[in-house]
C-alpha cells in the first residue's frame, strides 16, 4: 500500500509542485502565456491513463479514444483562442512523431529473428545489452521494435516475465539511446542546434554506469524468477526449439530501417523526411512476405492505440509546455544536479524534446548571467549540457508516457498476452529501481 502511494506522489505530485513555480511570471512578458488552471487537461488525461484501467480495464479498452478526445478538444479550443499557431505547431510535431513511430513499427514488424535457445537470464541479459547498443545506432524506437518480438518468443515458455519487459523499457527504449543524436529526439534536436555529432560520446561513462548496474540487477532478478518455473515447462520448451541457433528473415527491412534513419539528415524541406518514412513503410509492406508478419503476430492495434492516446497528450500538454518555456528561467535552476533532475522529471511526463530545448536556453542564460566564456558548447557550459542531455534521456523511463517507445512496448506485450503493470504499477518499478540509480548518477557525475 505504501509503495503504491509513493508511486502516485512521484508521478503526479512532482508535476503539480512544479507547475505553480512555472506560473510565477514577471509581469510585462510579451510572450503568449496560459493560466495555471489550463494544465488541468493534461493532468486529467494523465490521471485517466493511470486510474481508469485499474477500475475497469474493459471499459477503458473500448472508450480510451473518447476520453483522450474529450480532454483534447477543450484544450485545443483554449489554445486556439490564445494563440492558434501553437496548435498548428504541435499538430505538425504530432504528425511527424506518429509517422516516425508508425514507420519503424511497420518495418520492424517484417523482421523475424528466430533464436534457437530458451529465454534464460544470460540470454535475456545479452538481448538487453545488444539493445542498449542498438538504441544509440538506430534509435530507441527502432531497437525496441526490432528486438522486442524475438525476446517475447524466447521467453514464451515462462510464466514470470513481466520484469523482463520492464527492464527492456528501462534499457533499450530509453537509457541505451544516450550515446548519439540518433538515439533519442532531444539529442538529435541538440545536434540540429549545433551540438557536435560525436559530443554525446562524452556521456559514455554515465551510459556505462547506468546500463551496467541495470544489467547486473536484471540478471540477479531474472535468475530468481527463472527458478520458479517448472522443470516440465522447461523440458517442453526445449523440445520446440528450432534447429538453427539464430535465423533472421525479412532482412530487406533493415534497408528500409536505414532509409528511415537516413531521412533525419535530409535538408529541412517541409515533409520531405516524413515522406521518406512513409515510402519506407510502404516498401516494407510490399516486399515483406505475409507469413513473416503473421509469425510476428503483427497487427496495427498497438500503433492505433499509441496514436490515439498521444494525440490527446500532445494537445493537452501545450499549455504546460508553454508555461515552462515562458517561466522556466524563474525556477532558480543553476547547478548541474538541478538541471539533471528538473529536465528529467519533466521529461518523464512531457515531451522530452522541447523540454531539452527549454533547459538548453535556460542554461545559456545562466552562462551569460555568470559571465562564463570558456568550456561552452553552443553557448551552454558543458557540465550543464551533460546534465540536461542525461536527464532528458534517462528519465524518459520513469513512466509509460516518458518516451514514445515505452507505450508501444506495453501495447505489443499485452497483444502477446503479457500482463504488463498499470501506469502506477510501472511507476512503482521505476521508482524503486531507477530513482536510486539516478541518485547515484547524480552523486557520481553531477554532485
């Protein structure tokens, strides 16, 4: 009972505590602003996602779209009457976001990786380690979509598997993407704003510490749970293993995956990048054998669910992000550990890409106010940029909505009959495991 209450405090309380600080603006600002109460639509949707499935999961499964729409419409009207261009901008971001997720989802759905081995603690840890590297090479979304289904198949024989996919979200869908601008959207935006492409490799010690600790913890936990499986289930699973140890089908989809990644480096012509992504997804559908998608139990339900929920999230968070952009400098954030935690906690619930940019601008203001002229990266003290980058990427794992792949992984797992934790249930895991880890990271790197 106490653990669940603690998770609720972390998930909702911290956001509510920060919002009043954002509302304390200096009068005379010429930037569009929203009243504090306008954050109720976002917080309301967050609470609906967290609470209603606990009360009546069947009802939520049928009507979550109406709930998302019901909160998004009044928020959209408020934005339109305040500054309609903000809504236009967020809709453009949403369309780009869904096209990226959708293209990677469709392309990865045509890749079948057959592993001729049982899902053991060692094999699962190797999967997570590979995923942590792939996440920085093909993005957290790409790595998640490619590796999740083979991991599910390898562990089909086991009853106790939820922890595997929670750690998968921690490592592959979030923290693994820390090393390159390809890994996570905030880092790519930093690259577009002038941060050198290979600068993020300076975050390697943070990545190595976080991934190392999580893999050790996972191996110990998975070793505990695998002992609870019956020997009969293990024996039957061994009999059903394919002869080949490793087989990859649908390899042409890796070409389409690289096409999506390459689109990030195209000239900033409107919708060119999105057009390439759509084309890559269409080519994947055309060239991939239907049998491979059937073997992956591929359907469009997970991407539809993510698209509907995130439509509401993107619209309702406009007032909250605007308050942050207008008043972020008034939070009194000046030290690296403060940038790490504030950018991270807000990235746990808001879009981490604009949050990253807001605090990059705040850090530039800090450098100017303190007269710092050396050790700057795009006008930001390197220590502060490291803190912002790490916070925005690492703490996206704190909730299902902290990063795009998180909810996608949950939806695919549930489609494969894995009973994933509720919103608050997941928060209990992330609070118990990640918050102590982030405190340790703070002590080592940002203290």
